[in-house]
């Protein structure tokens, strides 16, 4: 890998980090909370909450309304529908929480 490829990779990583920070800043300024989804692993059955930022994902693979995530308990990857499983963060409480807070 040449020096040019290394520079390109560094620029891509910096751009992703800037987008992530801007998304967090925008959500904080708009006084809305981070969306929360209540998910259940289809491999081990563990239920957990996943806090997510729309348009940003550094720990998962985004696929429209779905994310390919690793279960915090069994450590196996599964596809989760984070859009249809949203819950109110003010009233919903779960013992296991994953994602930004």
C-alpha cells in the first residue's frame, strides 16, 4: 500500500468522524433525545436496548431500517429492525443498554 492509499484512508476516517460529531451536535442542539430501540437477539434470546443516531453508525452495518449488530451477551451478529422497535427513552427501562447515551 502506497503513501497515497494511506492518505486516502486517513481522509475517509476523518470525514466519518466529522459526520459523527456533527450528527451528535445537531441532536444535542435540537433538544431531542437519542432514539432508542428495544431489541431481542434471535440467537440467545437476550433483550437489550440500543441507542442509535440516525445517519451514523460506527459499531454496526446500516441497511435501511435495519442494522447488523453484535449481541452484547452472546457476541454473535444478527440483523435487527431498529425502526419498528423504537421505544420512548423517558418511560422505557431495560437492564442492558448499548450504543451512545
